[in-house]
C-alpha cells in the first residue's frame, strides 16, 4: 500500500544543486550577462551590442542539457514580486497578485517563497515575454561561478514549463467563427 503524505505537509519548492558539470531545468543563474543587439544598426558587418545582467531561470529540458543535445540554453528572467509590482502597479494589488497566483496572467508565472538558509527569496515572477537563449558553455561558466545554486524541485519545474508552453502555444486568429443564433451574447463578445 502506498502511503500518501499528510495534506497539511507541503513539498519544498526548491533544492540546492552542487553539480558543476551539469545544468538542469529550473536552475537559477544570477547576474547572467545577456548580449542585446543595439537598436541602431550601421552598414558595417559589425553589429553593436549592449550587455545587460539578468537573474534567469533555465527553461530547457534537463534531459537535453545533461545529454548535451542543445547548443543554446533557453532562459527567462525573473524578478521578486515587489520589484515586479514597482514596474506595473497592477501587481501591487491583491487582485493582481491573485491573478498571478492562479496563472491567469499570460506571459508571467509566480514562484513560491524560498526559505532555504542562504538562498531565501520572496515570491518570484518569471517573465516568459523576454526569453533568451545563450550558448551552453557560456551558461555553464556562470553556473560554475555560483558553486552552489538554487533549483526548482519537481513538480514545480514541470509546472513552470507547462505555463511557458501555454504562453508559447497561443494562437491568435485573424477572424473568429461567428456565434450561432442561439447564443447572441457570445456573438457580441467575438
């Protein structure tokens, strides 16, 4: 017989990784330099760039990362909820925070607080609208610099991945199928 955990018991969202040789989905990389092409392009073959530092979470699948099946690692930036709310006052309100918590806000995903000593954080908001990909060797360098790093546990990293998939797979149609006569209120909404 399988013994289920007490319903009042909660699973820890985070764990600490000390693996310097591998990168995993859900790993947090702090102060990661992201190269951004400049908005002003010149006719020369050299493209001016800017470097911005972001706190990012690894979105690529662990199996692809460990087996070295990808050259570029998919990353999304994250902010603590307070800083995110300072950028958009909607998320300073209880209603805005609740929309994030329930997953109603397309393009963003809320992660729980971390209470692991030395790795504490408040709620975090992952931004799917600003996705970056950087070379695996580049990201591994910064992962190794951190020595130990925080990572999401299962099933929380899969939940994050699923939220990203829902954001990415959205389809906007140029026109909808009109509502049937029996549903006039739906016709007005379309």
